């Protein structure tokens, strides 16, 4: 159920970000930036902490007050949402 809510939230955010990031000349970078920005808050927070802050799952779980398993789930969802978003943007010609 939560997956469907995440997908809906991401599509709504994508609609507002369609013309965002004109400073990126390469379309693939723009798609990636829009995909990252359109993530729902928890998957985005987990993804950011893992990829950009180089934190462990245990550190993230302690910081966000969630279980390690929840961190794993949300990171997987973030990756899935990013892949879907990039594909959707490419099909729509963004």
C-alpha cells in the first residue's frame, strides 16, 4: 500500500519539476536531479544519508528513529523510484 502512495507522491512532484534544473545541459543529469528531488521524504532522506553522507544503516536507523530493516527497505524503494522516474521522464521526452 505504501508503495502506491510513494508512486503517486513522486508523480505529483515530478509534474512540478518538469522544467527544473535548466543549468544541467545533459538531459540524463536533469532526469536524475528531478528523480532525486521528487522522492518522498523518507526514501530521499535514507538515500541522501547513505550516498552523500556515507553513513551506515545502523547510524541512519539511530538518527531517524527507525529499524535497520526499515532503512534497507526505504533505500531499496528509493532506488526503485529513481529508476522508474528516469524511465518515465525519458518516455515523456523531458
